[in-house]
């Protein structure tokens, strides 16, 4: 199966590269000529096409969503993080929530489409070597989702889990979000098998990965003390991460 992954990965990267290059000017036109909502449509469409690129490798997606997604409310999405391929399904399947990200500053330039969306789409870029800047940006995105009733994704592990087994949650970012968006809901998300797409690094990408994402019931932040809420969210995320 790994031998087959080599030619199919070449095809994938040709499609992937073409997709992000094509959508870069589409995003620019949408944002500059038509504004936020047109840009969001372009970004959502990009995620759909990126997932179709992964389908070339036989990648499947199984997603469970609650019936009561907190649409038109401020939302903090707390998810485990296994690979860069977590991002397209989070944006696409939760598109009603207007998903934004807390991303490292290095991703804000140099990547067609992706860097542009991070800079212009409402996300924030943090310098992990500058705690004061990072704190200010997290406070900024919390206030942004409060005023716009949109969503921000945070990966509380702080970095990717490269073997599928999550690292302990770090609490500082979550507590900053809770403090600055006290009326928000938190939405725990469990992602499984995404790490397998990068088990060999960036090349080749394995064939036939079954990426699973479970979005849990929303939790009202104001009903819990911060430490108790973080513990609840961490346990909720961990219990539905599949190792198969």
C-alpha cells in the first residue's frame, strides 16, 4: 500500500498546489471587491476542494455533529490536534459558525490562499516567542468572537500529536478566552486518524486513511469555574479519540 502512496501523493500535491494557487486570487477578489461574506464563501469552498484532493488518496471523512450547534453565538472550539489536515474539515463542517484560528505567526506569509485567509479572514497570528504579543492576540480574538458571534478554534495541547495520543491540555489560552468571552459556548471536538496522513512526514501521504471528527454538545462557559470546565472539556475530547 505504501508503494501506491508515492504516485498517488504526486497526483495529490499537483491538485493541492493548483487548488491553493487558484483560490488565492479568488479570495483576494472576494475580500477586496465584495467584503467579508464573499471571502468566507471562497474560504469555505477552498476547504471542500482540499478535502476532495484528499479523496484522491482514498481518504474518507466521518463527522458527527450535535443537533444544537450554537449558531450566531460566540463559540470557542477546543480540539485535539493531529496534523494540518484537521483544518479543512473543521472549517467546512462547522462553516455555519464562521470558524477562525489562533495560528502561529509563521503561517501568515508564504502559503497561497492559507496565509491570506489567516491574515484577512478574522484569525489572529501569535508569536510564540513573545508571550505579551500572544496574550494580546488571544484577548483580541476573544473580544472579536464576542462582538461578531463567530467561533475561534484553539488547540489546547499547544502542538500537534504526531502519534494520535494527545498531550495534556495547557490552560493559559483557554482561560484567556474564557475571561474575554464570558458569554461564549465551548464546543469540544475529538479528531482521530488525522495524524496518519503525516505518518511518513509530508511525502508520501498514506492511502485509505479514515479521518473521524466528533463534535460534542456545546457547553455554556458561564456555568462552570475555569479549571473545572477545562477538565471537563479535556475529558470529553479524550474519550472519543479513536486509535485504530
